[in-house]
């Protein structure tokens, strides 16, 4: 099992450009999440999904959009990148039972710089 | 929202020393996880421990949910233990949205 994988690992964007980050998991997990980590801080939740075709806003959703067309994939989009979105982005997934979420597993991260 | 506080913020040890990291949280939680973020930025799952005590080699963790704290013990520390240790909690009504503490930066010198 690869677990949770993220593409790309690194990216540099100019202000105003757009891009999509891809997260894939092979654990058949129902729940998936996108977090961002800024220097010296813990992770903050951007968006999450409780199943295929569903998405919801987290703590810091502004400037991002997401889609979950397939259960194993969760996409994070930046339509018009801003320097404030320079960060490390982590994807995670977890299984659920009876509406209860269990241990989350994280991908290796994507380091994004917006100039 | 729920608050998660970790202490100490920084810890410097000599190889072989033992240490205890603490995580306090402000409300009842369903889940609690400890992570190690290594110098390359990778988040490694250490423990999934909503309550009770678990051990994995030189590391162990205890969560006392009724008193709203968790402890991570590192014994006989090694230089490879260096990095940032995060505690993250999940409230029962939050659909899996982990709230992270600020982390403890651990440096182990040879």
C-alpha cells in the first residue's frame, strides 16, 4: 500500500496563476482532508470531504476550492494564487464507522511558493 | 473552538536522556493523535490514543480524557528523535477535523 500520496511535491507559482494539487489514497478511506502548515505553526484545516461527491469548508477555506469525484482522490485548487498561500499543504484520510472518524494518515506534503 | 496547548514549546536534550511532553485540551474529545514531524517535514503517526496508555518501543503515551490532557514519554532519546511533536484532537461532533497544538520542538544532541 502506498498510503496517502500527493502530487506535486514542490511548486512555484506567480501571483494570479492557478494550479491543482492532487491527493490519492489506497486505503478505501471515506474521509479526506486538506490542511496547510505555515512556519512555526500546527496544521489548519482548509476543506474536507466525508464521502465521494461531498465537500465542506474547514477553518481557512478562502481562496481554495476542492472536488471529490472519486473516493480515492481529493483535489485542491487555487484559482488565483496569492503570496499568502505560500505554505506546505498536507492531505490526510481516515476511515469512519457509524459517523465516527478514526485515525488520520497524512501524505508527504506539497511545498508551494507564490511569488 | 477547542483549544490545544502543548508544553514545553522547546526542549533540548543530550542523547540518552528521558523526556515528557504534555498536551492539554479545553473540551471533551473523541480522538487524540501524537505525530512526529521529522526535519524533512514528514508527519509520522506515533499514537492514536483517545484514552488509556500505549507503548511503542522507547515511546509511550497516556491520555486522561476526563482531565483533558495527554502525555508523550520519550526514553533513551536518540538524535533521530529530533523534530517537532504535535498533539491533535478531534471533538465528537467535528467529522474528523483535527485541531493541532503548536508543537514541541525537540533537539537531541549527540
